[in-house]
């Protein structure tokens, strides 16, 4: 029994030993766990404090800057301009083309906000890329809220400038290239007043047209302005992801632009050139500088030619005219920007007489057989109203042919036993033929001309209307004014049998969808004068060429009818010379007026040589009459 320990007792010893071992291990581990926990705690708290502080800094102190960056690093819609429609003459000759170009735009929302960054950007743009400093200032002064999406600061970058920009794009934050095109006009000076020009949209137009952008071009004059909505097309867009500097990173999609509609004009480019060259030649020969030519088709009012001399180079405007060049045009005494054909208001002189003849016959003041003697003028009291020569006895046909002032004094204001039309009836008949109101031609800037009456004169001058005023009005002088277009339109109505048409420059509008809109003839009024009256007046105008003041036109291969005119202006002996006509006499297809402004004295026939040259070309080239076998 010696050496044996009870089983229960051995277990108690093992438990005691184990308990002592665990306690000893616990004493060893607790100091170790407590030290690392403290380190971990302090490190964690420090990191959290740093993160919290950074979050506060980013959201409170630098929140604006990072908000801008976040907004700028987004998706943009980049506009793609639509190709502008092309303009053709009646035979398909293009009068303008679109030349691709690249400009430089600045996005206000992408411009650096700090002064140093803005200063560096401005210096780089104006110094390196030669951007317009005033436009750069506009972009930098705009709000960065996207209300001003882009400002065009430089047009038509050179190849070197584009390479510089692309190789150093990081130096131009907020700037980007802009693909566009500018208009290049053919024979620009000759067609300038018909075509007009396009230019950058101005602030006033931009504020009233929400569908335009500051980078858009817009028609400023001529058909470019009248038909702006048809020519401009619909811009497209590219959806692009850009970075914080506004640089495109990824194209997400695009909508192609819709090209603008093409225009087909009634203008005959060949006729326009001949008319311009002929008028310019005689003006230079006589030391003059100003005049106009208008040709229309009396059958429907189509404008075949519209020339104003001097013209101007409209390419200067489409390419971005300089301030010096623009000031030179404005200061030019001959006023090349002024369209004399539709906006010049002149005394029509004797070209007014065919209309007065219509009124006198229609009102039975005279008939076709009435003879009135001209001894060189009329005496009324102490006043003498002269004729340009003594014509003897003339009937109404002869009076038109030789341009007898005495005959028209008499039918206008009355003399002897003939009671004249008087101012009210003269005004009424002149109005019927289009005087005193704009014709409605599809070009901007048309003038109304003017027809006076007794009430107007009393209000204007405080004086009554005298018989002398009737006399002056009856020969197209005094207070009467008209544009060359109005005069030729009135004669076209006589030529075609009594229909006054709205003159139209544009014939067709051809859409990008293949559809064509035809501009139909539009009559202002018709049947206003008895056909027998018009026949007598036309016969008088024909006699102007066969036995009157324009006999040099008798050598043309087709018969022409016309009327010369000379109108005094100012206080000296300067006059405006006119010749209005239609041809062929028995089948009128063209009515033509030539104006020479400011000639000396009675140089009545400056206009007739131009008329002859224009008709000679037109008969040969368009009507096929008078061509030789070699031609």
C-alpha cells in the first residue's frame, strides 16, 4: 500500500498545477496586449483625425475649387456648325463657296480662376496665337456658370498656330479648336449688293435669337440676310467627355448637322458682269464714279441684273474686316456700301413722263391726236418754265419721243384751254405704277421714294401748292423722288400690258432634303390702265429710238423702246442721267434702266451707250440674235 496515492488526489494536483500555469501566462500576456492596444488606438485616432481634417478642408476650405473641377470634368455638347447653302445664278453658276477654316474658342467655365493662371493664359493666347485681346477679355469677364458657352477669340488659325496649340494644349486651359467655314464670293465687287455678306453675329442679334451661338455667322446684307433662315441650316452636336481643363477625352455620340438650303437666283451672272463693266467703263471715261443698272423680266418681275457702282469687296467682311478697312469704306465719298439700285432716291426726270402720259390719256386730259406747241417754255405771271428746246407742235407720242417739257407741263398743271391732271391725280397714277412705296423686292434696305401733295407741302414749308409745283412734278422733278428699281418696274408694267410685279431676286430654294420651293411671280396690281392707253405710250417710247432722243439704239438687231431723262439736283448744273427701256418692242422680255449720277450739265446720253452695249450682248448671248458664224 506504500507509495500509492489515491486517484482523486492526483487529479487535484494536476488541476492545481494547470491553474498556476495559466495564471503565470496571463501575467505574462496582459502587459503585452495592453501596450499594443494603446499604440493601435493612438494610430487609429490620428488617422481618423487626419481624414476628418482633410475632409473638412476639401469641403469647406477648398470646396469651391474642387466643385468647379468636378463640374468641369463632365460631359459636354460641342456644337458642329451646318454648312451654309450655296447661291447660284439662274444658269447654275455658283456665286459663293464655303472655305473650311479653324478658329479658336475659349470656354469661360474652363478658364483658371486664379489671377496668375488667367494672366498666363491671356498672355499665351494674345502673344503666341495672336487672339483678339478684346474678345479674350470678354471670355474672361463672363460668368463661369455656362451661360456663355464659348467665345470665338481667333478666326482662321494658320497651320503654324494650329500646330503650336496642339503641341502645347496644356498651356491653353479652356481653349479649343473650332471647325467652321467662311464664305468666298466670286466676282465679289460685281455682285456685292446682290449677295451681301455674312459676318459674326452681334450682341444685339444674339440677345433676340436664342437659337444662335456667339460663334455663329449670320447674313448681314443682300440675299445672305434676306434668306438667312434658309441658308443657315441646323447645327449638329457631339457629346464629348472632357477633363478639368476642358480637353476632349472621349466622344460619346454625335448628331450630324443639316446643311442649309441652296438658292437659285433670277440673276443672270453674264448679264450682271456686262452691265457692271459697261457702266464702270463709261464712268471712268467721264471722270465719274457713281451709277446703277437694273434689269428685270417684265413678264414676271424676275430681277435679271442689279448693279450699283461703286461696289465693294464683300470678301473683306466674310473673312473678318479690319477696323482700318471698314473705316476706309465708310469715309469713301462715293459710298461703295450704299446700294443705289434699290436705296438711292433721285428725281426721276423725264423717265416719269410715260406714267404721266398714261394718266393724261386715261383721264381724257388729252387724246392721242391732241397737239400742244412748245416754243421753248411757258410763261405764268412773272415765272418762266423752260423746255430743253423748242419742239413746235407735238402730239403725245411725239412728246414722249422728243421729251417735250411744255407738253407735260400742260397735261400736268394745265395751260390755256387744257385743264391739267393736278397734283392729286398725278399722285394717284404714279402710285398705281409703284412710285412712293417700296416694291417689296427680296433684298434689305429698299427705299420708298416720295410723292408729294399739297397737304405735305403746307405742313413741311408753310406754303400752298402752286401750279409751278404741278409743272415740276409732271416732268419728274420738284419734290418727286424714286429709286432706279421703281422707275424700271413702272416701265415694265407699261411694257407687259398693265401688271405691276413684285421684283424677285431669288427663283428657287433647294432644301437639303431634295425638296425645292419655287418663288412664284407676285402681282401687286393688274388691269390698272386700259390697254389702248398703254399701246399709245409704248408707241411713243418706240419713237424715242426711231426718231427721238435715243436713235443710236436703232442699229441693234431687235427693236427697243425707251425714254431718256435728265434730272437736276442741288444748286449747280450737275444732273442725273437716266435711260429706261424694254425689248424686244413687240415681245418684251427685258426692261432695263441705267442711271449715271452727278454728270455735267446736259450730258443726257451717257446712259444710252451702256444700254446699247448691254442689249447687244443680251440679244446675241441670250436670245441668239445677231451672232456671227464664228461666235
